[in-house]
C-alpha cells in the first residue's frame, strides 16, 4: 500500500534562477543523446530500529526547504533555461509491505526499490528528487532517495544525508538542527572576483586542452563489441577488495606520496594501456564546490579527461608520480566545462568511453541513535560510456564497482576486466617499482590456458615427403584418374611416369638436392608434373606465373638465385638472355637421351618410359628438413622476398588439410589458383596424396566465373578453394552447389559473404595463414547460423599466440600481435638473413630451440580460444589473395618521372571488395594520366598490385612526428581517374529555403555580421549554449524543432538549411 506524507512548506522556499553552466550541460546532453536513467542519482538508508515515520517525513520536507533546487523544475523563459518551483512539492511516499506474506516481502521490497530507481524524471514538470520509504517490517525499512543530476552530485549525497539526519534528530525537540549556515545574500564583489578568476581559468584550460578531439577515440577493451553505441542500458560488477588489499593500497599510496585516488586512477590507466590503448584516456569527476557552495546540494562537479602515454620501461612509481603532477595541474581548471574550450564537442554522457569517480567518506551521520546502514552506490542501471569505475573509500572498506554498457560488453567481459584490475592492483602493491609492461594483468590460469591449452595441437603426422606420398598413392591406385585439364585425362600411373621423366632430365642436367629450379609453365597437366618432378629430383621449386611482367620474372630469378629454369618453348621470350640455360618440358619422352627436355608433344603421351632407365637418386626421396619450394612474396623495399619452405612443413600442411577438409579417394578438387600463390599447394597436392582427382582450370577459365562453374558441375567437383574475391565471382555466376566443400582464405572473409556462401555450399571453412608458415595455419568452420567470422584455431603441430610488444600474452578480447610457431614455419627468407632474423625469433613458450614468426597481423582471442583476425599492423595487405606490400607499389609509382611523392592504401568497398587507391603528388604542373600510370606499373608489377583509383593531392597528410598519416588520406571518388570529369565540377543551384532566416539567427546569436554558408558553427566560437539559443529561435520563427544532433552532424548554415527544409517537407500533407 502506498501512502504519502506531505508536509507544508514555507512560502520563501521556492527556487527561481537561470541554470548554471553545469546544469545547462546536463540538460543539453539529455536533449542531444538518449540518457535513460544515467542522470538518476540514488542512495538508500536502511533503518534497523524503531523508525519514526512522521519525523522522517518532516526531515525530507526540511531538506527540500534548505535546498530549494530539489523542489524545482526546468523551464524555458525567452529562449533561456531557468529553474523555477515545480508544480508538485517533494514529499515522502511510503510503500507499506508489512501486510504481505513474509516469504514475499524481500522480493517485493527489492522490486519496489528497483522500480523507483528507474522511474523517469520529467525535469520540465519537476520536482528533481523523490523520497520513498519501503517498509517491510522492523529491521527492513529502507528510505530510497533518487535525485536528478540537475540538482545533485556525488558530494550532494553526503550533504543530504547529513542534513536529513540532523532534521530527523531535531524533530519534536524544539531545537533547530546544528547545520552550517547557507549564505543567501548576493555579494557583488565576490561575484565579480569569481567571474574574473573564471575567465583566467578558461584561458588556462584553452592551453591545456588545445588539440582535444571533438569525438574521443574508441577504446580497446576485452570483449568489446564492434559498433557499440555510447551509454544506454548498464550492468554492474564488483571488483573484490579484501581488507589485506585495501590496507596495502593505502600504504602503497602513502609510500609513493600520492593519494589513493591517484593510485587507483594510475592503475586504471595502466590497464587501458596494457589493453593496447597507446594513449590512455579516463574522464574523471572533479568537485567544483567553493566556500560559498560547499554545504549546498547541486551539481557542483565537472568532468574532464586525463590523458597518459605510458611506456614499457616506466615503473609504476614513476608513472603515478607523474600522474599526480598532472592532476595538480588540472586542479586550477577543474570548473571549466570542456565544451567551453573545445568548440563542437560532441554531446555524450561521458567525455571518454572510460570514466572514473571517487568519493572518500569518513563517518555515518547520527539519526537520533537509530542504527542505519547506507548504500551510497545504489546502481541506476545505466551506462555513462563503455566503462565507468565507481570508487567509494570508507574508513573500513574500499568498494569498487565497474559499470558497463551492455551494448558494448557482456557481464562475462566486464567480470574479466574487473579481475584484471584486481590482479594489477595486487602486482602494484607488491612492487611499485616494476615496469608497467611487466606488471601482472592476468591470472596464472588465464596465461596457461592461452599459451598451453589452446595450443595443444601435437599430432603424429606423415614423415614421408610429398614426393614419397604421391609415389605411394600412384602405386596404390595406378589406373585412377589423377588430373583432368581440358580434354586431357591422366591416370596416376601416367602422371607418375611423367614426373619420373622430369626428375631424370633434371638429374641429367646436374640438378639435385640443394638446388632451386624456377618453374614457369602454363596451366596444363604439365604444371603438377613439373612441380612434382622437381621434388622427385631432390631439388626445390620456385613457381613463376607466366602472366607476370618480364621485369618481375627477371627480378625474382635474380633475387632467389635459381639454379635452373624449367619452362615451355613458347615462354622463352619471357626470359631474355636465359634461353640457353632453360630446360624445356615440352614433349617429355623417356627414351630421349638428350641434355634437355625439348621438342613438341603432348604430356599425355609420356607414359612409355623405361623404369629401368630411372636415375637411382630419384628413388631416394628428400628428407623432411630439406627445401621443398621457395615462394616469392611482395617486399616493402620494392623487391620480392623468397620464402623457403621445407618438406616437413609442407607434409604437415597437407596432412592437416586432408583431415580438416575431409578428403578421400572420392574427392574432386578444382585447381584454379596460380602456382605462384602459396594456397595452390593445397588444391594441387591434397587430391594427389589421397587418391582423389585434380580438375585443373585452364588459363582462360580461372577469371571466368561461368567457366569455372561449368567445370564444377561437369566434372563433379567436391572441393573448391578460392579467395573471398574469387568466391564473389563464382556467386555472381550462379554458384549454388550443395555438394561442394568451400574453402576460403587469402583475404578477410566478410560476414555477409560468409552467410551467402555457407547457404550455397555443403560446408564452409575459413582458413588463415601467411606464406611464412606454409599456407594455412588455422581453420574455422562457419556454421549455417554463425553471425561472425573468425580464423579459428591452429592446425596440427602449430602454435598461435596473441602477444604484446614484449611477447607477453594479451588478455582474451584484446588486440595483439599474432605470432605463429610449430612445424609449418619457413626456414626463412632466401639470401636475406637480416630480414629473417627480424621476423623469426625464439619461441618463449615452445620446446627448446623452437621458433616464432611475427606475422604483422593483429588478432584477438575469443573466450573459447578461437582467434579473430583484426587486420594488418603495418602497410601490408591482401588484394585478390595476393599479399601486397604497399611500399612496393609506392616505389614503383615513384619510378615514374612525373610523380614526386605517392601513397597507396586500401579502401574497403562492400560491393567489390578491397580496392587499391594511389594518392599522387605530381612532379611539375602536369599530372600523369591514370592510363599512363597503369601502363607504367603493369610493366613491373603483377596485375593485382596495380591500383584501380588514382587521386592527385597537393600534399600528403603527415602525423605530428612527420610520418605519412594514412588514416587522414581522403576517401576517393569511386573509380575516378586522375582527370576530373568536367560534369563533376558543374555548379548545382542550391535550394536556399529558409537560409536567410537561419543566417540572421546565426548573426544574432554569434554577434557576427558576415557568415558564409559553409562556415563551421564551432569554428566561429559556437558551443552548447549557442546551439540551444539558435535552436530555440529556429523553433520560434520557423516552427521547426531541430534535433541537437543535426547541429553536430552538419554545423553549417547550408547544412542546417537543408535539414530544416527536409523537416518542413515531411510535415506537408
């Protein structure tokens, strides 16, 4: 049963005054963004003795009389917000549960308190406080006070409880409560002095916050969902602090000469930095009470950001002492709203995604001897940002809570973050002289799970090399078809004989173990024959794509130091000066005793080979630690790097893919990838070691989706591997094959593409791996209902770690550098020992002698151990499955005489996939045309490395330290060439609409005579109060209520005119 205890108020109590800057900021935020209950400030007092309800009702009324702002409402007078008396006077509401059954009282009481906490305020009607007593019987009477932030802050809780207790104790005694006097008279001299001081503080704040961003950058947190919104519904988890830790925190703060608040804030900054936030930012609440306002209830608080840039070798002692100095420098400007000195600051509930509040309390006021317990931290079920740490420092406890936005984090992620903070606090108090990078953040169990459990991949795999496995398979199924290409069908026996013939010819030319043979063969059955023949001869192969420019082919041959070239007669022209050194695969004939493989003929006719004539060494397969192949990859210096892969690594890959992709003798693989692309090894060799069939697409078919689809259907293909770009081509051609096992990799797989592909295929596996770790290092099967894409878990005998710059595991959900170890690691880069040493190093978590490869990719762990790929940490990208060093393209552009400077970046386009964009600074007055640049680049670069869009600039954007700022490069017009289209430059008549009236309003409010339609409101000195005034006048004169977010999205007269015109049009019938 709900009853009220209204108490008459004296007539002199009402509040009537213009709102303060703090109150204006609070109301402005409420109008600009959804705030929910974020501005509700609850506290509860539990009475365990005989409570006098009447005395409590009078105490509540007396508090409102003493602090009239609690009984006020916010109204607009002449376009300005004012506080005026509310229509309803605040009074005590009693919810009596004493008549309800005992077993239901606790639940009903909790529900009543929660409901009152969440019940919305209407600031325009008021009042701004509610008093509710939930009476569930003796010992269970709880007073809930909920005030709106317009009239309240954290310090107001202390003042209100003190005053409430004093009035409760004084009730019926005839004695006035002993409370500090509140100065009511207007001291003109004091007001003028404070105004002058405030202006000086604004000047200091302008210096301190120069360069502050209008919108703070997103924060990296474990488990943070992408695309999360600011604020909204919140959850809360505690950070357990026992007495031992509480005492240690206080003692450590004293030892370091800092406050407990500074130590707790320093720990939070350290935690954010360890999560990968190079510049850690925490918004903190700063009290702004003066001698005049220290005993008044109201929003005497200001939020300001604190930025730090921790470094790895800095000790916590040094870090927190520097932070203490920074906080001291912040104190003089504590009452300057950030929006006053940062024009155009985007309205938000908190100035940064992470914020912190700290309150120290000394004692509980006396309610006439009545035993009470006070919960100062009642949760309002809202989120100010992604994360807010609430700290309550009582004499006998340190209560820490993490409030989190449920849109950004779930309870599990928030609990992990809370656990990390507690672990970090323990590490700090144990030794504050520990460098920040070595302070423990994760528990030992967490580290063990990531380093050991998630890398438990040891498996017994084939010791035989690829060459030996293929020979054994050919012996088991000699009459089965091994390769189909066009009209050619080759059995295992005939392919084995052709491979043997190639091996014998290579051996006859002096090629054997330790040698490297460059192979440049068209997409016919000669391709797998040549590659396997090189391996059987004991040598390693270097695949070359016949479509590469001659200059590129020559560069690869030179840099990789190939010992021989195996090619076809009609490709000799691609290798000027090397014709006399080439071995030709044309017309292989086992009875040919010549020095080379030459002549013309069909590979299908090579089965008549005399086994007795085989070179004896060809029957002795290479060992697992010998070289299998060298693959040329893009290099940042402009020259390719040769990655050396050993047989052990190749055999481990093939065995893993055989199992993961469910390959057997009835499997039919489509071979569509260039041999110079490492993933071709899977589609070429997995079918040939499992008794399956390889359907090799010819040169004219690999880029034709319809031709490939015909092959899939006509030849009964069961397994197709392609990059996401390749799959888009197949889907566009009508791919819908429920019998096909789809494999994708080489580029990030977008979720929409994954969904569509999974729907049209039997199964879908997303694979990941750099060339340096032998094609694929991890796989993830994408289920029919999955709404996310990961790169899964490591394959057999492979270890993957997500580490920080000091090779320490980063927490689950935090971005880090991806490292790979295990059997798949390359030997290194051919003839590049320094580069090898830079990218390959010791594995601190593996067996003795184990190595790690630094991929240069960013990734993070999911809770279940799956790994999520986040992109490159350098300027290396993948386009159409090709790994591209942007520096190589930039160097090629700079080789053009008409280009003075160049930058290349990748832009994502949902329709067509990644797009290479070149930004150019011309040398001289004329800019080379796009067509001219494409021809220039095509002479030295593969087709995939030639940008599709060219954008001329006057200068390239630079970071403060003088480096190219790729993030600041402008978004290009889609597929625009260097020459602008004259039609793009044509003027379009503007629809002025209400422009004249809006211009007049801007001039009035800003006090400026001349304002251009394209000038930014905030560059002209506008701020939140300016926006409110402009909005009020537009509403009055034009009859349109412009949402506040419009001012921040289009802060110009022309933009605002368009918005107002659109809103007017929507209202017309």
